[in-house]
C-alpha cells in the first residue's frame, strides 16, 4: 500500500474536486478575457497573488504548470501568450484544464503523471515552471528540484509555493496541541494508521524542512531571487499566529 501513496493522493484530489475544492474551480470566461487585457492574478500559496514582475514577459514562452491542474492558472498564462503544458496526477484537475481550453478555444498540452518519477520532458524544455503548493504530497522534494533544473533552460525561472511544515505539528482546531514530531512522514507510521488514512481517502502528506525546500533548490543549481510568506485563508488555523507557507522565485544558473 505505501508504495502507491501518490495514487491515493491522486484519488483524493479527484474527490476534493468533485466536492468543490476552491483549487478545482476553473476560471470563468470573464476572468479569461480580463487576463488577456492585463487584469489577472495567480496563486502559489493560499492568499497572496504572485507579483507580476516575478514572471517577466510571457508571450511565446514555454511554461510548465507542475502539479498545477484545475483550470485556474494555465488559462491565464495562455491568455498572456505563453505556450503552456500542464502536468498533474489527478484526472479531475486535468479535466478542468480541458474544459477551459475547449471553452476558450486555445491549445494546451495536458499530461497525466507522477512528479515523484522522472518528468517526461527533454532537458532544457521550458522557460518557466509554475509549481503551486503541492510538494507536501510527496516524500522526496529534492528529486523535484533536480528535475525542474534539468528541464528548465539556462536562465529559466522556477516559481514555487510550499508549506513550512508547522501545520504538521498540531491537531486541527484551537486550542492548538502539539501531536506530531517533525519531520512528519506517513510512510513511517504504523501500518494500521496509514491504511486508515488511505481507506478514508485522506491525503498522504509530508512535512519538509527549509533545508529541503530552500537548500534543495540551491543544490539543484538555482539562485533564489525573491521570497514571501503567506497564511491559510480559513479562520481558526495556526495561520492566525504564524505564516505557514512561502513562495520563492529562483533562476537556473
């Protein structure tokens, strides 16, 4: 069971999408049109939109949305002139991409795949990778940073969002009680607890250190150029006291 945790997570995201997750609702035709007129915003983390200057000129740039399905970001980048590819492991998230592309009449390359494996792209294929909060669903983050470096052109940009791990310390809901040690790794749990999570279609998530998140990018050949922190949208979370997420802009050296 444990060697198939990414399949569990794909099914979990299918389930969340069917139940109206805010990250699975495709943008409207009006939002798509506004993006083409220069009025747009996308998210790497829950609340703060990514600064436009992080992207540079997108027209005719080859852009990969890594674990970025849902029909929210790729349509905007397409409206801005980028040549987009989206890579995700959830059928429902990818279906949302097809829905918007068919509605608006643009081309996009849609690939289903598991980012814990070698990415199905040639070296130096992309100018920019957009990677919203998602590496909490995989055990080995450094593999992803290395693959991003491999498939980005020299001088290419990696925009990534991720959590800082603090959410994994606590059980949900106030008062906040520390219940786990970090790093949090479900693959090292007792079999019964892991299988309950899998059978309940709960996401199998992992905490990662800043050594993995930031240091991993540096070791993969990136130069960090900017960073910001963010919090949950929901009330009653630890985000009322401390940021739980960050976004980074990095350039392949």
